[in-house]
C-alpha cells in the first residue's frame, strides 16, 4: 500500500466518523425544533468529499471533460438536489429518490466524477518545441 493510499484511507475514516457525529447532532436538533433545512442540506452534501478524495490526483488539470460530467455527474447531482430543493415531479420513482442509500451513493459518485472530469491537457507538437 502506498503512502498516499494510507493517508487517503485515514482521511476517509476520520471524515466519515465526523460526518456521522454531526449528522446525529443535526438530526436531534431537527427533531426538537422541527426545522429540517440544515439537516437535509448537510445529509445531501456531506458525502461528496468522499468521492472527491477517492478520485483526487496530485496534478491540477488544465481541461474539463464536459461530456463525462454531463453524462455522469449531472444525473447524480439531480438525484441529490432535486427532491429536496425544488418541488417538481421527479423522473425517478419516489422510493428511489427518498432512499438514503441512493442519496449517499449519488453523492460519492458525483464527487468522484466532478474531480476526475478535470484532465491533463495533452501538449501538441508545437507546444513541445517551445
């Protein structure tokens, strides 16, 4: 196992412990105050950094794959955001949208697709000569 993999694993474990703790606090607060907006916002965004950490590369890229993001990232963002922010009819059945596991998986996939859509721009032969 590489050092990067080890530290990524430690980060993910600590992050998931923190998310579980904060989610529990926000759930209790939502139950007592009947104000669920903070709880919903947190639960719908908390796992995106997990996907980002899984797909993180050291080099910052110079281009963005809009096709990849559009085909994979936007549908996942739709699953995460639409049921809670906009009161519109969903393309998916209600049991699919309200299932907690689907939301968490969609957040992780969205974060992964978001960070991996940045790609290293390949240099042309003219750029290599200069």
